[in-house]
């Protein structure tokens, strides 16, 4: 019984800790619906991430602003088509925002 219990507990612990593993922005981008409207270097429905990075370059608080737009959506920032809220946590929105801003 102990032979099976310890590996089972270890596996259970790994599964519980899985969401706590930090993700990089590109992996997160690919796992969310962002790619339906955005690309890194070309405009689709929304602006290219390189355009977003250029617009916010050097602006203080840009990552927080962009994270808010990612999580809560926005309208009128890049034209008449609204960006809907996205199914991300605050932490994921921040990771995505920082990654988008790093695209040059």
C-alpha cells in the first residue's frame, strides 16, 4: 500500500501546484484567445503587438494600463472595434502586457 501511496501523493501535489508554475508571455498568448484578433507583426482585427509596443514605449505605467485593457477590455483605443474582456487573471494579464510591450 505504501508503495503506491507515496507516488500518488507526490503526483497529487504536482497537479495542485501546476497552476502556480510561472508562464512566459508567448506560451500564455498561445493558450488564450488573443491570437484570434492579434498577431505579433501584422494587424488582424486588432493592432499588431509591435504597434502596441511602439505606442506605449517609454510610458510610465504602460504595463498596468495594457493589463487592464487585456483583462477588462477596451473601446476606442485603436479604433471603433472594441476589445472584449479576456478570461485571464490579474497575474496573467500583467505577464501578457509585459510580453506585448517587449515586442519590438
